[in-house]
C-alpha cells in the first residue's frame, strides 16, 4: 500500500512539474505584458482597445516627507493612495519614481487603477549608488555593479509582485505582492551623471570597444556609454527571462552631460563631457518596443542656458524670445531618439538661487507664478516636439539643500523643519507647512500671552513659532506715526549695543527688523554677517573691507549669493559676482485660504486696527536647526561651521518718527533700552506638518486638462 502511495505522490509531483513547465509557460504567453512602446516620436500604451498614443503629462515623486529622510521609506499606503487621487484629479497620467518604493506605493497604485477608468502609469527609475560613483570614479567598479544589479532586480521583482526584498539601510523593503507591471510604461536608469565619474570611466577603460548584447548594442560609444548599454541589456534580459516582459528603456541625463556645444560655458563641470544616448541602439525584440532619451531640463541652469545667444535669441511659438524653447529645439534636432523631459519646473519659494533672463528663476515665485511658469515650460516642451514632461516635483522635500544656504544649516537635521530660504525644498505642488499664524493683519489665532504689554503708543508684543517661521505681533495705537523697529538678541556675548546710531541697548543686538512705509527689511550685525564673512573675509570673492569688529554699531543688509564670477569665452567678458538682498521684507496676505494669498508674504501691517504681524524664516535669523535651538555661532572667530545652542531669543520693539524715539517695549530707562525679555520654545524631533495643495496645483490641473 505504501508503495502505491509513493507512486501516487510521484505522479502528482510530475504533474505539478509539467504544469509549471508547460501550463505556466502558456499562461505567461497569454498574459505576456508589453504595456508600452515607442512609435516614431510618440509613446503608445496598450489598452483593451489596442494601442493608443499618449503624451506624457505627470510629476516626479520622491520618498520623503517631513520628519524623515527618503531612505527611511516612511510614506504610508494611505498617503500614497491619497496622492494618487490628487494626481489623477490633476489630469496627470504619469508618475515618475527614482527607485524602489515601499510596498504601499505599489498597493496604492493597483487599488487606484482598479477603481478608476483613467490609469496612472509609472516611469520607474533604476537608482545607482552615487556615493560609490564619486568615490571610485569608475562605472565598472565591481562593488558598484554588484549593488546596482541587485537593486535593479529588486525593482523588477517588485513591480511584478514577485518577491520579498530584505531590509537594507537607506532602501525600501518588504513583501511585494501586487503585480503592477502593466502600468509601468518605461524605465529611466541611473542618476544625473557626475562628470568626473564619466571622465574617469572613459580614461580607465579606453580600450573596451563597443557593446553587442541581446537587446542593445553601441556604435561609436565611449566606455561609459558602453557601460550604460551593458546595464540596460542586463536588466532587460533579467525581466524578459524571468517575466517574459519588456518595455521602453532610457537612462537619466541632464544638461550638464548633454551632447551639444555651449560657446558661453567656462565652468570646470557643465560642458566637461557628454553622455550620448544616440550611440546606443536596440536589438532583437527591443526594436519593436523602442528606446527614448530622458533629460532633466530647467530654464535657469547651467549658466550657459542664460547666455548662449542661440538660446536667448530664439523665438518660440508665441513669437517671444525664449531660451528654454531654444535649447529644446536644438536638443530635438541633435537626437535620433525621441526625448522625454523627465524633470522640469520652478520652486514656489522665498529663497532664490539662479536667475533666468526671462524671469523663470530658481526661486522667489508665488504659488500662482509657479503654476504659470510650469505651464509655460510644458507648452514649450510639447511645441518643440518632446514626448512630454514630468514636473519636479509632487511633494515638498524638507531634507533637500541648496548651494547658497547649505553652509548655514545642520545637514543631519534638515527633515525636521521647513527652511523657507532653501528653494530646493519647495519645488512641490503639495506643501506640508502648517502656517500656524496666518499673517493677515487680523491679529487672531495667537494663543500665548504677550511678552510685553504697554500703556503708550506700543500696546503689546507677542511671539509664536512653528516648523517654518518665528512669528511676531505688535499691537499699537492706530494713530501712531513712524516706523516700528524690533531688535533680536540671538547669540550671547556679541551684537551691537547702539541702534540706529542713537539708541543704546543693554543687550547686544544681532538682528534689527525695520518696518516702515517705504522698504522694510531685516539687517544683521556686521560681526554676525555670515554672507560677508563667507564670501568676503573667507573666500575673498567680494570686497568686504576691514575684518569685522564686535559691537561696531553697523548693521548690514542680509544677502545670499546667486552667481560667482563667470567668464563668457565667446564674448571675452567676465561677469561679476552676483548676490541679492534676501532680508527685504514683502507685505501681503499670508493666509493660504484667502483669495489674495501671497505665498511670499513676510508681514502684514493693519495700520487702521494697529496690528503688525511678521513671519521670519528661521534661517534668515541664523538658525541652523530651530528644532534643537541650534544657531550659527561666532563665525567671525570660529569659521562657517561655528554652532551654538541657545536658550531663546531676546526681543523688544521701539517706534521712531523722524529718527526720534516715540515709545519702546521694554520702556527706555535713562536713555537706554533695558535687558530684553526672552522668547523660548520647546525642542522637537517630529515636526508638525499639514498637507495642502498649493495654488499652482489648480493651474496645472487646467493645463493638463487640455
């Protein structure tokens, strides 16, 4: 009897084996997925009714949210689903991700597409370790490739619902059970290539020759382009052999490594080397599926975009000068492959980093201006014959840095507060800022007791804060004439004791806020002027005069760098160092729910009611990390890395009219402003945040509806 049982088990086992070999093969063949292809200069997606052309209109999505670095993969499935709903309502059809997301992303995508007629498709990134690239400057480095290959296979398994990805620091992991491969319409492999990494690879492997693989081959390719073709082939073969599937392939590229000549460039990096997608060709089955080029293209960077005459003098479809359209036009002409603009956009931010000759700057845009400029750029992308464009980005990213502010903050604490001075954090269409105080001149919404009360012209001074701003409210007699000055004592043992050349202060004042009817601003003690100390006394890029002296009585405009000295070789002209005054204050309505909301508002002065409300970006007054009360320290002596943890900020207020003191809080005693009361706050680790669609969202929604 036992003999027959064993035989029966063997028969069943053989039958199961035959099913998996033959039956499963037939099932794969019947359900073989080819969700997209490139036909000419168009993307096409497979639908139940056959192939349909699709212009890409979408957004990029990272893995960050407030309080977390992206490598912590902390976004929940519910958050992803809510975002997919909002993205779908915005009439977008595509989301681009850079790397493997947690399972909740794919679960939410499947759930959304199951419930909605119009699918959201995915352009999926295949991320490579930038640290290893920068360290070895060799794309063929064994450790880099071993990790890259495994990460790419993890993505393939995940989108097919085919496996568990084990936890690894800085990467998503978990059980991937949803097959969403039918919605993944293209791959974008790699990162913005670091030019010395490309050069190093080319030099180390100059005799490697051309690549000839299963799905890709090269002609006249550099060693780095050989490596790209090899990686594209590696992962395409893995997907095809494992899942019987292929889809259009591309690799990340950007203006810095484009294939064009830029006569006005004189930098060491921006025109150093090219990475050419034209030299990689499809083979075999991939010839019917296709290949495309993808570039990150912004209108303001690198600098040659703003100065090459062929761009700034180009006339667009509107009959207007347009450097962005001019660049796109040349790119299309020089590529045999259709091009996707995989990143484009401008930030709705107070901070500013680069200017554009037509006003499409990197920063200092309202939310409405952000939407209008992004629309303008997207129209250029379509008119110049691109596959479409992906806006950078869906959500604000508090962990980001910007070159002209990154020396002034704590890199390990960036996700824990919102830096209004760093525009890189504010490219999103979705904001997380709480706007605890609305700054609309109404005076309501303040919960704490005043720091001061007075019986004269000045009636009270109240303070508050959130993850983004330090707030001040001054109430005064509506009949008051003159301007309001607010001194801030941030750092012990330094600061000016003479204000406006006439008022003596018991405390050393580091910042002086001047609110008046002409041009309001915040100024900084010359001894604490981090811009002047960095670019003048340390780097010697500007003329800063004598070394700063403590208690000089001098207050300087607060400035940020825009461009270092730049040589235009095609003109033989050197452009001077450029900066701008970021301490200038803008009056407006800071309530996002108000019809006249101005997201660049710094203060509102309701003179009729006698209410002044101010919101100061934390970094504007020297904060490295307000969540831990960490501020820039004595940089004049200890350098740019100087840091100090404070107990609080001393604050007061006084009114002057025609340079005469009218009233003050605290009251002046014997011609001297006494010691200031201190505003302090509890430290935090998890910041408050609140999702809000920016005003730009509705503008993009209308743009994508056309």
